[in-house]
C-alpha cells in the first residue's frame, strides 16, 4: 500500500517513570488476590446464563446438524448460518429486462409456465413462484442481498421455444442489462438449472456466470459433457422435483406397505443413458427378475441436498459403483429389518426438506434453500471491473459512478 504524501508523522514521548517501591508491590498482590476471590464468589452465587433457545443437552456436533420435530418444525444449525433468517432477495420481473420473457416463455411467448411445472424441470417454476410470494422478497435493488434471475430454459428448449444458439444469445443480452450483475461480477445473482444438462444449457456459462450461485439437483455430472458446472464452494444442490400429489398434507396418494409385506427387495427409478453403472444394474435385474434393482446411492461423485447439515449415513447407503453385482444384493438382504425400519424412521423426519411448499410450512425445501442462500450473502461486492473511491463511491474502470451505469454494459 502506498501513501500519497509524507504528511503523516510519528511522534514519541519520553518521560521518567516514578520508581516502583515495596509498598507498590504489596498493593498489587493484594489487588490480584481480591479480584480472584470476588470472581469465585460471583461464579458460585449466580447460575450460568444459558439462552432459553438452546437445549442444554445439545453437543457442539449436534449444533451443526438440522433438526426436524415430529410436528414438522425445522431447526437449522446456528454454526455458520446465524440464529434466524435475515436476507433480502430481488426477483427480476419478466418485462423488466429485454429478453427475460423469451427465457421464460420462448421466442413467441406461447409456452405456459404450467406446462413447465411437472417433471424434473418443475423446480425452476416452483422456486420462482415461491420467491415471488416470499417474505424475504424486496422490490428495492439497492437493499437486496441477492438477485434471482428466473428462466425456464430447459423446458423452453425441449418444447421448441428456443434453440441452443438463441438461449446463449438471449442470456448474454439479459445479463448486459443488469448493472448489479456488473457490480459484483455475478457473485450475488442466483440461477436455477434443474436438469442433468445443468448450466451447460447456457453454452457460455463459464464465461458469464462462473461466479454466480447456481441451484441444481445434479452436481456430480452433466449429461453429454466432460465436466460439471457445479462448484461445491458457491453453488447449492437442491432437491429434485416431486409431484405435489406425493407430498401434500393429509392422506398421501401412495400409502407405503409395511416392511414385512413388501414383495421386492428394491425398486429402480431412472434411465440407462449408456452409463456403465446403470447398464450393470439392468444386467443384474435380468439375472434376478424378482429383485429388480438396488435402492442405494451408486453415483460415486454424488452431491446431495443440504449436505452441510444432514448426515446421510443415518438415512441412506452409498455403495461403490465398481462393485455392482450379487455381492450388493447379498449385503442388502442381510440388513436386519430393525435397522431398515430405523433408517426409514429417520428419513421420515427430514423428508419435508424435499417438498417445495409455501413459507407457511415449518419445514420445506424452500426453508432449507433460504438458509443455504443466507450463508452465501456477502457484505461486500466487487469484481474485476468494480472500483471504489475515498468517499465509498463505486465506479467502473472509466470512473463512472454506479448510479450512472447505462446498459448495455460490457461483459467478460
């Protein structure tokens, strides 16, 4: 760090201290002794002050894990998250940014959000709608902690609303109109990519949104790509979409059978897609038609929702994909029923975290997502093209104040 001039000077003062006599030494010893005994007296006279919100029996390790009561009340850990939710999210409006409507409804605006609501892509619609109704939403950009950029590009692409080239061009056009994106380099902007393609649906994601927060259900792989866009330090794994009929309050659409009455050892959900591990599963199913498949995690690189605060060893099994075969079936059959029941019971306590429900629900995927987003909030925003002056004025490379930045703005 350099200084502009030499005006600052260091002055030192010297004076003769009075001599330390034996009287001074005795007085100091008596003062220390009196302080010690008074401290002990107060410690014994008053009980330790423990905030009422803490459980006296909670260990340091349990304070880092999520707790859900039988009544569905969610308790997120304090460590790293804070004691309560406090964040403000700005939601970009459909007609606010030229091109955003196309990312939501296609080039002709004919694709209905309801058509994009079902299946794996449904989270892109559900999260957007829940954000719009959230008590954490702000309509003032200047007070926002985070900015949400809605887009249904996977659905729009699959329904012929935009092709890959158009998606890429439209995203770039949209981002160039966002001064706050430019201010932070995208660090405080949130995007949802809910399919196996991930952020690769936006071909130039690595150039433009590589610093942004990406919400995706699949962080371990990307369909037909050599690399994943997921970064465990900035992005968030979200639960995949589950049909509302399976999750609504009251009588569920499907009633699970008691363990003693279940006919099959396992059930398989998914597609082979030419993956080696999945092909092994199908081959195994052919050998054991009455067993069908294996209900364990077989993706070695898998990233799981809310893994910062959920201990998945309590509710699941992860098995090496290189050891798929009869050995796995033998292992599963050997697990005592009481162990299986115990894992199921623990899973029931946290399954509410996979439901995209309104904020009125005490436990939901959105509640968990809000806690994870709060952890991403930055007090200070900067990018390679953001600068500031002595009076805290934010400027660009041409020393133009932030309030005067006019779109379209240059992007990396």
